[in-house]
C-alpha cells in the first residue's frame, strides 16, 4: 500500500524539497510560470492549491500579485514560513479538494502535476468544483500536468525508467486499470547507500481533464505545451491548461 500524502510530505521531504537556482527552482522554469500566472491574474488575487514551500507563490507575490494558499503538509508550510510571513502569503491547512478559504479570486492554479496527488477520479472532480467555488464569474483555473506515457510501456511490462542523471534514477510503476502510477526516485552517491522517495499518483488524460472541468462548470480556454505558450501536440510530454468560468 502506498504511503499517505501526510507521510510523503513530512519534515524530511520539506527540508530537502527546495533546490534554489536549479531543477524546478531554476530561473528558466520559474520565470515563464510566474509571468504567465501574473498575466492571467490581471491584477486580481490568486489562490494556489497545494502551495508547498512557495516555489511559485513567493516570486509571484514579489511581483505584487496577492497570493493565498491551501496546503495539506504542515512541514511544507513551515518551510514556506522561512521565506515569507502569514501576512504576505496566508495559508490554510487542508486538502485541495475540499478546503475553502475566505474571499473570491481571479485565478486558482495547480502546478507541477499536483492534481494527480488525488488518487481517485471523484476527488479530482471535487478539486475542480472547489476551484470553481473560489472564483469570481469569468475566473480561471490553471493546471500544469504531465501526459501519461503509456505508449512507452511494452505489453506485460509494469515499470519504466522515466529519468536518469548523475546520482539519480527515476522509475515509474503503472497500474493501468486504476490509472495509478507510483514514482520511485532513487538518489545515490559514490558509496553503497541510496535514498528512496516514493509518490503515488492518478494520471489523467487531457480529454478526461476537460470532462472534469465541464462537470464543474468550466470551459477550456487554452492548452499549451508549456508556460511560454508552445504548441501542444501529440508528442508533448506535459501541458498547461487554462479553464474559465462563464462571465
């Protein structure tokens, strides 16, 4: 049985999550994300589901965008608090599918595949409805999500290497019946010791995501391959989808 979200996002994970200037924290990753979200917010307040340690929220707030967050993990919030205080970015403890915060927002957003942390279709639909609940008419819900890579999985094989680099191997194990995947991240040095981090997900096809949005009252406004507006094609490994409520 995979670990719970509370077990995954514990103090050790929060302590090692940030990689300033590299990986997901590299300027070439952060800057296009923040620029696009700033433009979509258009001066209004925004709400981040699963705000984490503030990888996106902190630079977004630094651009003058009022940011509020929801986050399940208290250790992740504690790490965020080493960067900004509660007055700068208020955060409510809770899950992104059902937790509500005061106020109405111009934009709600989910980055870095986080909606897949909800492990059932029902929870994912509820997340869309929770986003709609927080938005003003005409408001937008933005989701960054990877495209399932089942085309790379030969018949009868349940695991696939998703990434390799110096000191790191990423391995995904698939359960196509439940649309579940467990990502195994192995980090190692020169000796015999290695560190394993596992995270379970429920993958979502783009067409399924669009139907979830429709059930919550959204319409698909745009879908691009990345935050810079690249064309989404059959070969795109991920997408940034913008859904809009009727004005």
